[in-house]
């Protein structure tokens, strides 16, 4: 895949130009546009340019274009120009000219952001006794988060800035609410109350929704040891059970309200005319009214089984669970909510990770809830949650659409459409 970068200098916005023109590199595989580590590394290793992504300007099947800001070295033959007659530079200038409070424009998409973020990182890393030993490596960046991996004297530490309703303006005044938890606040509160059950931030900035997290280890998806998978689902169920009946506290911690009554209230919007249902075939749309009735019946039946609503991770899958020294922890709690706990296993079992579909994992998870229902009732609840989990994910994608610019907005609609197809299949 070809990557083209418009690299700007933060102090004056000058554009970096090589003898060949704008910097261009080849990346072996096509990543999602927000997984920026490979493009950033290619720019450094192939051209000697140390930069971070500000925003994706265009994303095509065989090429991605980024606006970037320089954070370190550039090659000797490079020069800085005040302007360049190029469509990508024009698009970059249009973004850079946006006022600070523009809709769907996170602070980290502007060059000056790093002048604030880097000192904050360094201050808290030094306070933790782990001073930074090199430039951070950008891992992910888009409208919902910006993640950097920082090398320190005590190993890698991750810095994460994320979108929240207090920091991001939606694209329209009538936009759906941003269903993103305040992850730094949430993890601070949960880790204080349940040590070793969730990642404990090294530092947070509650107002700006920033945090530093230790490296939790490789993803569970790469682990062949089934016992680690068993520990993952068992530990998650126990964490969820520990917050049963504490919805108000979880909401105060930063979770969003996704209880079954909320899902029920969203059915007409999610299955009615919207950008996702417009992408369905006419025959598929014709199935939605009957499916809406069935989902309401499923919500009523699931609620009657008696498993309490509690903490929901919201995006629990094997790549959002890490393993280090036998310790298994889920991370990336931006979708954290109060809801029916079984919805989390809808995303946990996936085709790309065969171990995640091992029947023993469901049995182990359900066994943790036997104080609330019979084994048969729990199995029925799990079956109902599989249906409603797709509805829950549709809601997430459609709400997020109004809080990111393209190509992120289009990705959200495609995601919602995919979940809708799962609902009617």
C-alpha cells in the first residue's frame, strides 16, 4: 500500500518537501486508516522522517494519505516550503485553518497539541520513576482516540487521549449523543475499588480525558493456552457481578447508560430510516418491522430471567484483553456502559480467534451467574443476549458516526450496517 504524507512544521505550518516531492512510502499490508504505527514507522525507516499523524486526508483500497506533524528528525535533503500546489496540501491547509472548537475536530489533530501533551507525559512519567528514554511511537489515531507508546526506563507506557462528550463537538446540533465512557475517570475509580481487576492508570487528566497506562502485555488473541482464556471470562464475570445493583455508581464513574430499557427505546430509530438501513437491500429492509417486534419481546424475556444489569465493557474481544505473567486484564474501556452483562460475550467470540469460540468458555462464564437463574435460564439468557448484542453494537456505531469525520464516519455506518445484517440473518 502507498502512503503519502503532508508533513507540517508546528510553529509555522511549513510543508516538508523532498527532492521527489511530498513524502511517499510503501507499507506491506493495508492497515485500517487509524492503525498508524506501520505508516509512521515506514516514514521513519524509509525516509528518515519522524512524524505523527494528525488526521487521515483520504483512504482508498490501495493508498492512504495523512496530514502529519514533525516531532523529530528530517532528512538533510528535505526543505520546508510555505505552500505547494497540490490537492493534498490544499486539503491539509483546509483542516489546519479550522478554529479550535470546530465540530469533530479533536485537539490532537492540530500540530500544537504535542507541545502540551509531551510535557504532561514527561512530568508524570518522571513522577512515576519511569522517565522517557526516546520518542513516543504513535500506535492509533483518528477522531475517537490518539494512542502513543512511550519507551521508558521501566518499559513501555501507553499514553491515550480520547474523545468524550466534554471534549468533542458533534457534527450537527441534533446529533445523537456520544456513547463513549470517560475512560480515564472510569479506570481510576474501578482500579481503586477493584485492584488488579482492571488496568490502573499511572496518571490521568480528567478535564482533557488523557491517561497513562502501563504495558499490559501481548493480546490474548495470540495465546494458545486455554486456561488463560478461561481466566479471562471468569475474571470478567466476577468483576461484573461485583457491581450488580450499582448502576448509579457506575454512571457516576463515567459509564454510559445502555440498559435494556434504553435499548428498547432506541429500536425504532435503529431499525427505521437512518444511514445504515439505507445501505440495506430493499428485501432486507422489509424484514426490519417484524424484527423490531421480536427484539422487544427478547428484551422483555431477558429482563425477566433475573440476571442484573451491571458493568459492560462494550467492546470485549481477544485483542482488547492482554496477558502478562499469567495475569489477564481487559483494556480499552471507552465503550463501558451499564447494561446486561451477557452482551459482552457477543463480541468476545469471533471467527478470527478460534479459541474464543470454545464451548467451555461460555460454560465457565455462565457458571458465575448461577445465583441468579437456573442453568437452563442462563443458557436462554445467553441466546437472547446474542441477538440483542447486535442491536447494542448497531446503536454504538450509529451514535459514534456523528462525532467523527470521514473516513471514520463512513466506517461507523458500515459497521452499523454489518450488525444490522447480523440481526436479520
